[in-house]
C-alpha cells in the first residue's frame, strides 16, 4: 500500500465520521426546532385570548370615551347657557345701579352746591348787633299757659 492509498483511506474515514456527526447534529437540531414549534404554539394559544380580551377592553374604553365626550359637550353647552344668563342678569342689574349711582352723585353735588350757596349768602349778610342784656332790676318774663 502506498501513501496515497493510506491518505485516501484516512480521508474516506474522516468524511464518514464527519457525515455521521452532522447527521447526529441535524437530528438534535430537529428536536430543538420541534420543541420550539410547540412552545410557539402554546404561547400563541395563550396570547391570542389575552389580545382578544385587550381588544374588547379597548373597545369598551372607546365607547366610554365617546359617552364622556357627549357629556362634556353637554356640559359645555350648559356652561355657555349659564354664562349668557349671568351676562343678562349682570347687565339687568348693573344698568339700574349705574343710573342710581349717577342720581346719587347728582343729588350729592346738588346738596353740596346748596350748602355752598347758603354759606356764601350767610358770609355776605351783615351781622346784626348782639342783643342787649336785660337789666338786673327788670322783672322776669311771665309764662302764660298755651291755651
């Protein structure tokens, strides 16, 4: 036997051992992929109902949000109505109050002017001489009954 025959034999044995090793590896990988497939199936079986429940919950929340939106629109409408009412009542109250305030200011000014005129007339009037004191020997005035 020559060296080339020995090398060919060694290469053949190496390739056969490598093929057997790869076959064993592929069988193990097939088992891993089978378990992985089962795990994915279980997870899918568990997650899909959870997602369905979540979708149902989200739909319910959206429905409630639509109701809340309606309530908020109604509340905004009511608030606007109240605001208009308050403005109307405010203008109905403030207009007479303004007129009354103007009237009171006019009356106050009229009274002040009248007092000033009276004070000016009193200052311009000559002062009468003071009355003389009665004599000590004069008789006191008699008091007569009113009837």
